[in-house]
C-alpha cells in the first residue's frame, strides 16, 4: 500500500506539467485546483475492546485537490489531492475494582484515540449545472492514507501512548469515499463519508476500521 500511495502522489504532482506539455489544450480546458478546510467526525470500530472508539470526536481536515475532466462531451472529472485528516474516536472501558467481587463495583475508564493521517483520495465526480454558476457534484471513489502521529489517551489513569505502535494501530489505511459537493462560482462546499476497508489492528483475529464523516469548505480555481 505504501508503494501505491507514493505512486499516486507522484502522478498527482505531475498532472500540472502534463497539462502544459504533452496533452495541450485538452487538459487546459478541463483542469481545476482547489483548497479545502473543514471538520472531521471520525470513529474507530474494533472487535478489540481496548481499541474500540465507536463514539465520534471532532478533528481537522485540511487539503489541496486537483481535478481533470475525463471527457470533452460530459462533465465527468477525476479528482485527487493530498489531505491532512485527524481521525480516531472515543471509547469507555469497564474494569472490575481490585479486591471486589461485586459486579457493580466497576471503574468506567474513558479513552480517546487520536489518529492523524496524510491521505490521498481518488474520486470520480459528476458536475450537474442547476443554475448559472451553480453546480451539484456527487462523487465516489476511494482513498489511501498514512498515519503520521497521534496518541491514545487513558483519561482515568492520565496515561498516553503512541497511536501507531505494536500496542495500537497500523499506519496504513485505505477504503471507500462517497459524498456530494456544491459549487457557486469559486466557492465550494461538500459533505462525505469514508468507510475504512483496511484492518488497522495488528491482530490477525480481530479487526479495527476507520470511519469518518466530514464537512469541507473551500475554493476552486
């Protein structure tokens, strides 16, 4: 997955030069660039109790995109880019009080999972014009992501540990992305959801998956 992610990033970075050299006016007519800033609301669904963060937490979503029209005769675009996205979740673990046999004597420990990623999305987008300078843009595709930092926080014991470690999560992630955007002149907004298909747990017998709803605002030019 690491090799695939770097290959895709290289292609994204090469697109502008390709547009100006090899493909001439075909790409000149159908390329756009964009900046995005928004809110992520992620969760982690895991079979392993100590890694389950099925309650959502708020995070930052920041990125830049490039889109390319696939056909001169239809408003279908291929869009990719590079994002910094904060994912993770919150969970509560119940532990029996030491020395007590009473099932009601349990400690409720709150855990927060912060997983920060660099992410490359690849989606196909259709731009439907509904009024002058106003388009609705449904899209679908996938993403590849590399974990670059984050912490697992045990609020009860005031302990922290790295999110990406042998006791935490794997760094590489990938999955599906589906959503819809709306654009008026240069202003753009979108809502989307990501389903993580990669098992980010180190266990071969239990699975952990990222899921994330996000809202972005930005500009296209």
